[in-house]
């Protein structure tokens, strides 16, 4: 079992920045992939950024150059978001996939980009 708890969401003006963090606990030794997804109101959940066991990051085209994913330590993965746009407004979910391709999700944190 893996537990994921997100923090750092909130309200920010367009062009601003936010940093999301995900605290991970449990059996994480058999990691395949971890990262961040988001779901805007009325839309499907989509990948924002992820890191594989080899450490190579993947980003959605819509966030390339603006967002950076990092594994700060063995228990924390972060998402630094800059130059935020109103279309980045969504609930952001931390995600962990183990070696059996089982998915774990956090409870989500709301990010609202508005003036």
C-alpha cells in the first residue's frame, strides 16, 4: 500500500507561480512511475508530468517550459508551476504506479488561476 497526500494548492493570479508537494508513505520500493495528473471541471483527468524509475521526466505539451517535476527525496515529489494560465485551473492529483502497474492516487488539491 502507498499513501499520497498533496499540499500547496490555492488561488493565484495569471502569470503567477505555485508549488505542489506530495508526501508519500508506505511500500514504495517497487516504483514504476510517479507524477501529477489534473482534472478540470467537466473534463477527463489528464497527465501533467511524470517521472519513471530512471528519473526521466515527461510533460504534457500544454505545460512544457512552465512546469517542473522533481523528486525532492524518497518521500516527496513536487510540481513547480510558473506562468500559470486560467486553463491550468483544475484539481491536481499525485499519482504512483507500482511495478505491477497498480495505480495509487492522492485526494487532490485545487489550483485556481484567476484575476
